[in-house]
C-alpha cells in the first residue's frame, strides 16, 4: 500500500473535487484464545481492505481509511483483554462516521472483521442509506470457516502477521457446531462453553491456506467496489 491510497496520509486539499470511495475496516478488541492477539479481527479486516483498495484503485478513485478498532464483543467479556463498546454505541459511531465522511466522499463501505458487529453495522448503514448517503457494508466471511480463533482465523493471521501467532500455545477449543452451543453461549458468553476461548481447532492451521482465503476474498471485494451494487440490507455484492 502506498501513502497515496491511505486516507490518513492525505491532506484536505488532496481530497477536493474527487468522486471518492472510502473503505473503512471495522474490527474488535477481544480475546482470540491463548495464541492469537486481541486485535485479530481488525488485522484481518484491514488486510482484506488494503488488498482490495490496491486492486480497485486501477479502476476507481478509492482510499483506505484507518481501522475502527473497537466493536461489539460482549460475548467475550469473560476474558481479560476484551474491550467492548456494545452494539448500540457501535451503531451510533458508524452512523456519525458515515454522515461526516459523506460530506466530501461519494461512497463509503465498512469492511467488517467481527461477526458480533454485523447487526450494528447493518442497522447503521440502513439509516445512512435512508438519509440519502451511498453507504454499504461488507463482511469478512470465509466459506467453511470455523467460529472463533480456530483453523480459519489462525491460518489468516499466519499469512498476515506470522510473528503475532504464538504457535507454541495453539490448542483445540470447543469443536461442536455453534448451533448446538448457542443457548449456553447466549447465557454465559464464550467462557461458558470454551475455557480457552477457542471455538474450533487451530492445530492444523497453515499460512498457505490463509493466503488463499485472503486473496480470494480481497479479489471479490475489489470487484464489488468497482461495480458497486448494494442490496436492500446495505450489503455490497
């Protein structure tokens, strides 16, 4: 990524008279088992967004905004390191962010790295669109992914930031389908169903698999940025 594609490196005069699309990664600060850092979700969303912006910049005028680091992570508050601002506050943050950015940007898309943010993001984008702003959201959802800090996320981090993965501490967590764990999860959070905070099995994770997932997902996002088709629920397709 060159500074020319980063919103944070621009001055206001760099942004005058442009039909800009702004891409905003949204993460979370929450436990990711004993082997992954608490900023994992923002790291993944930021990497996907960076790759997509770099590719889409060949076709459209697009900039990558700094990551919104905090999200709605109440289900992980049974573990130290988790900092949740809650869904209501996150929704308000996204609404005000979109209102402000759309005073000078033509379009804005929020790239979500944490499933717990989804409801707030969708609600905020619906309001922004109702108000006449061209906003959208995009999920970092990978086909066949396990739920949390398992094979998928560990593979992704091994590809993005291998030094941040504590491979000597990798261990299996709760491997039952999330649908079977949902009642206990809602009642007591992740700590009630997985003492180590892992939902899945990261022991066979590998960087090559993570790189493939990142490349495919970023390619899909870059294409979506270029065509800009938004569903009724605000999701960019």
